[in-house]
């Protein structure tokens, strides 16, 4: 499988997510850029999930149907052609970090998938639903890791 290079102008890989992107702050989605999507890709999927959430992996952002010729999304925007789904808070689109106070740093995985065909998901998909749906149709993938604690 090919590798997609995922980066952000506001989050260093492995670094702290700025407060302006948090659910307690202005809750602005971060700028995310990617390079390495194969020309034959049918769509790109962007997902952010917290695998350290006490109740299991928590979905913070899911965007499907992104134009594969797009190289990213600016801060506070939806990627071109993308459909934003409900996050784990029940809100449409980005839902920034809000781990339990005193729980220590949580990891936030910004995953970008280049798919050979459009993804099919249930009405309220979880991060696991997305990962299962991309199996066998992922042409390239990449991840950016951010951390946040309260």
C-alpha cells in the first residue's frame, strides 16, 4: 500500500493540538494537508479519532467524498466535495478534543485514506465502521498524530 504524507500548519506530528481546535475553545477544525494520493483514486476520506477515550474510540471528524485531486483543507473549512458526518458529540462536522480532565494526554489520529471506490457507511458511522469499510479498497493511507489533555 502506498503512503500518504499528512501534515498540518497548526499541529506538529506528535505535538499538542492548539486550544483553538478544542471543544472547550473556539472548536475550529485544523488545517490538514496531504500528498501522495494515487491519480486513480475515486475519493479521499478524512477521519480524526481518539483511541484513548474511556468509552472506546471516539470519532471527532469524518469527511467522505473528498475530491482526490484536492491536497487538503484550510482551517475551519470542509474539504472540496466532502460530506461531513456527525461526530461522537452528535454534532455535524468537526468536534474538537475534550478528554476527561485529569485523564492525561489523549492521542488524536488524523487519518487520510485514498480509496479505489466510494465508501459505503451506515447512517451514524463509528471509527471502526470507517476502518472496516475501507478494507480492501484503500490504495494509500497516511496519519498525523496530535495530542491534547485538559
